[in-house]
């Protein structure tokens, strides 16, 4: 196979030994610098993308896509009718009324503050993933089958561990809403039986939520009506647009909020961190590009006589320029290739075997996921090669401008 003249000379210079061993060493260091920079950048982007995606999926799985409130603060006065209205709207796949309130739960061994969520056991599974996340028991067990039985409660795995309770054991729940007496407000105490334990994988929910039926929540929290209606839509990424459409179709007495708006500050912070880390680690590639410039400048100085001879034999300035551009570009392509392969491989291993563990109560998740987005990967590869190419422009132009007579006279 015929190799172009410029590429042949570039390879000879790049792989030079003996007298040019030092220049070859600099070229090797430049290649390693590009590889390390690309690999580090891919790992950083994979980490932030995986973290953002994991939190998003768990938050959306734990909560609804859209929340519907009625203006006035009295709650949803006609929950069944309004739930049917919401469910009948385009793109809505599930709807359920909800009551929320704070309480203190006591197992007799430990105590904890929790959020009581009153739900319809038949509808909750259509708007959240709690039904799928049950480790023991079920949401249907919340329904009382006998007047002699205590009301049921479903709690998170981390909360059950903290309270040291299991399915079938009793707990007491104390709410600030109480009964008026001559001595003031007496907090309301209610006995429950744990009928299920769920694990959504999000510490915020698994450690601080308890699910009861709507009727029990109304009595426990002293509410006349559900607080709002949760809704799930067919496309979670279109939730902001669908939320606005739901509000428009329901009329001015209703307001809506979507999951993206409720968690805007969290995902804005994650995006900002992703950009900051990318820029910081991207400087490694810039340093490697400076090494390429240094190695090419040294090579031009070393090859003054060779360049002069090539020019006297008829090589055009463009060919000389191409030789040194190809040399720098080869360094960039080889380094980028090895860095990209290394980044993909390390990301896969770290994610597959969950090697980086983090405190679940701080980061909400137990390990750091690594997800390489195709677009991020392509952008990193193209940007690295482009930076390496730009680094070749100055040395190659200097080589092309070399005067053969002057070079031969002083060589």
C-alpha cells in the first residue's frame, strides 16, 4: 500500500530513535498527556451524568410527575370527581388524591419524625413506584379487613431499620393536630400495625415516609379533604408543558407544579458542577497540547537541515507544513483513542461493580453511577483532536517558512 509522502516523513520523525530519542520521548509524553486528559474528562462527565440521571429517576419514581392544587387552601373538596377529570386529560396516565402531614413515630425502642402520606391504595401505584418497590407486604394491606385490627402503615426500609421494627409489629404515631382540652391541645396518638416495607432507593423517602389510607390520614391529621392530586404523564421530560396544559384545561381555580420545577435548584447545581468539572479537567488536554507545540518546535529546530534539503529537492512549503501538522495530529489521535477506550473501560468497571460507595444519608444514593452519554463522548473526542490540531499550526508554519539557503549555510 502506497503511503503519502507527507505521512511517511511524519511517521519517520515521530518514531525517530538514536539522535532524536529525546524528541520521541517528548512526543510520547504528549501522547500520554492527551490520553490522560481525555480519559479523565470522560470519567468526570460519566460521573456527573450518572449521578444526575440516578437522582432524577429515583426522585421521579418516588414522587409524581405533576401536582394539582385547588386555589383557596381548603384542599380538593371533590376528590373523586377531580381525580377523574385529571385522569381524562391528554397524556395523563394516572391520578390519585393525597394528604400530607408531619408526625412522630414510636416503636417502643426508637422514635423518628416522619411524613405521613395518606393515599388510595388502588390508585397510588399509578402515579409512583412505591407499589413496585415493596420489599415486604403490600399497599393493599393498608385496607382494614376487621374492626378489631389496628390501621395499617407502610414505611421505608431505612425507617424500619432505624425503628427496629418488622412487618406485623405495632407502632404509635403522634401528630400535632390534637384535641382541645382545659389544659390546651392534647396531641393525637394513634396505634398502627406495620403492614409493608418499601425501598425506593432514595434515602429521603426510605427514611422519612409512612403511607396510610386517605380516611386514616384525614382523621389523624384533622383534614376534611385531600391536599392535592398527584398525576403521572406519559413523558416525564414533557411534564412542564403538560403541567401547563393541565392547569389551562382545569380552569383558573386550579394550579399545577411539575417535578422538574420542584427540583430545579438540585438539577441546576448538578449541571453547574458538571460544567465546572469539565472545564477544569479539560485543562489537562490543553497542557498536553502545549507539550505537542514544544515537541514540534524542537523537532523543527532539529530538522532544519532536512527541511532545507526537502525544499531544494522540490518539496513545496505546503508539504512541509503538512508533515508537521500530521505529526501533531497523529499524537492527538493516538492519545485520544487510548484515552477514550480507557475512559469507557474504567466507567464500565466502576458502574458495573459499584466500586465507589458514598454515604447514603448525604448523597441519597449508596454508590456513584457512571453513565457515558454518546453526545458527551463524541464532543470530548472531537474537541481533543481539534485542540491537538490547533497546537500544530504554529510549529508547522515556522517549518514551512524556513529559508533553505540559510538553513544549509549554518547547519
